[in-house]
C-alpha cells in the first residue's frame, strides 16, 4: 500500500503565494490588489508571505477568486 503524502501548512502557503505571484506578474497587479479583490484585505497575501498564520476559509476564498479570474481570461 502506498503511503499518503503529508501536506503541511507551509506547502499550502507556498502554493497560494506561487499562484498569486504568477497572477500578479501576468496581469500587472499586486498582492494588495489581489487581496482586496478576493477577500477585502489588502494585506492578506503580504502577511502570508511573511509567515503569519492563515485560516483555511480565507485561503479558499483567494483560491476561488484566482480560479474565477483564470476562467474569465479564457473566455
């Protein structure tokens, strides 16, 4: 039986930051603008980048927002 890989909060943090950085670069945007648009918090991604804690609900809102933006650019 194959062992399941353990996912740590740092892995989740890094994945979201990578997506946000890619979006910001591709759309000439910023962490502040993404945070405001996604969750009404311009400092969320900056806090995440500095190692502060986060809750999964806020994380998911940002992921959902990034997913929605990807869908809009594909149309």
